[in-house]
C-alpha cells in the first residue's frame, strides 16, 4: 500500500531475539514492499508515527514500535487468525498529508473487509479513523473512551479543533450515535453536556462504571469504530501518555473494554491513541497497550454473530407495555445472556419498516417493568425520527 513502510529492521531483529516460538510474532505476517491480497487477512495492524500537531504530543511518534516490541512477545491465542502488520504510515510533508494517508489506508481495509488496528497515533487522528468510513457506512456508531470531551472548535484553524467537533461537523452526514465513555466531570464544560443531550448522544462519566465495567458492553456491541484515548486510564496504570490524570479506568478495565470491542460483530476498526514512550516508566504503558490488543483479539475470537429474531430458538422474547402507549419487545440470548430491545421506526419514515434493534442489558428490562421507558430506547427513537 502506497502510504506505508515496513517495520524498521532493528525492530524485527529485536523481536527475533525476544520472542518465543509460541508468541504472536510467529503467527503474524509482516508486510514487505508488496502486499498481494489483503482480503486473505482478518486483522491488519497500522502504526502512525507523526506527532506534529501539538508540542505536548512530541514523543508519540515512537509509540507504534514501542507497542509492537511488547505485543509480539505475548503468547498467541488458541485460535489462529490471519494477522498482517502493514508497518507504519509514512509521515507526509505536512501533518495534513499524514491524515490523508491514514484515512485512505483505513478506507482501503474497510472495502477489503479487513479489520484495522491503529497504534501509536495522537488523539487528533481519531477524526481520520472516522472519516475513512464515509464511502462504506451509514448510520455510523462511534465509541470513544476519553477523560475529556474534545468538542472545542477553532474557526481559524480546523486542525486545532477537537476531534469530536470535527466528527460531528463532517461534511458527509453518516453519524448515528456517539457513545462517549469515561469522562471526568471536572474536565468537561457544561456546554458539552448540553450539546450531547441535544443530539441524543450517550455521554457517560467514569463514576457510573466503577465496579460495573460490564455495563459498558451494550455500548460496544453495535459500534462500527472504537477509539481509546489513553487519557481515559489513570496515570498510575498508564503514565506514558500525553494528558495523564490521577483518576481513570484501571489497566484491567481497559483490557476488558478492548475485549468487548473485539466481540462486537459490527466493529471494523479499533485504535489506541496518545501513548507517549518518552513519558513512560519501564515501558508499562506500551505493555498495557499491547495487552489491550491481545484482549481485543481474544474478543474477536469469541464473536457470536448474534442478532435477535423472534423465530430463533436461541432467544427468549419478553413483551412489555409502557404507559399503555408503547409496546417494547426485549430479546435475551439463552447462551450469552446478552439483551436487545426493539425500537420501531417512526411512522413518518415511510422508507423504513419494522424495527431497529438496540443492544441493552437486564436493567433496561427492569425499568420497562416499572412502566418507565428506558433512556436508551428514547434516544434511539428520537434519532430515528
């Protein structure tokens, strides 16, 4: 692929010395100058080595190879996948050139139906991950884990705008939902809450998931892309990042998030952003990033290909009536215990018939039993209107 260069030889030589025969290194294909058929692979790894947008990003350009040195030493999974490491995006003459290169590379992988894993980029590249979907997707579901909400918009310099504001303002409107998870309230302006509320997006603070990380899974289940900003993880567990905070998800929770992402049947790209080896201690942040990738692949190996169907013997179907106005049907998979609920298309949408399936959990069913409409249902219905 024209925008990529293979992993440096000195990294390959280190891996040959450090990796055992049972490691992921020996079950991965490393791209050379020619890639004959991308469609033969299930997962592709891409590094981004450009940290020029902000001075506090300096050092992130080394993150992709630092993560690789940790990742490929990990023991390979029981089920072999076809994984290719495509190397690193070649930095362009300007950072805008690098943005274009990443977008085009991800877009190519989407068209080839190869899931893309992005490592080493600073947070501004999250927008390019989203923009790559513009020719292949509609009703796009975006999952973001970040301690802050990047909604600031700079009228004078679009590149300096927050990546979320650029996603929302993207010229081609294919965005359906943003699930923003793990923000810390003291970093977030009140206007950001108002903006998310007005757009019926999901904005869920860190404290909601303390000791309840499993409640995040429904938000991951229908995501088309997922990006984890390492600022969402507390500095004690990930010191090598660009915006450390005393609070955040633990390393174990971050790995669980990555596993949930891998299990999502709809997910086509997954990125870990803002790792900075120049701030790291004993490579612990690179190690955590590598372990997150390992858990993502573990989740990928456990994809269920579930979709609710009244006629399927795999699902229990539960009917509720809310305020004598709305009938909400819930589905529970007998094997996985995962829940969905039906949201009907509004009657004024003549082009659509039937209903829209929204991932949920048992607590949404409990709310419906009290004659209340779950917030998740309301937001989906309003977005479909």
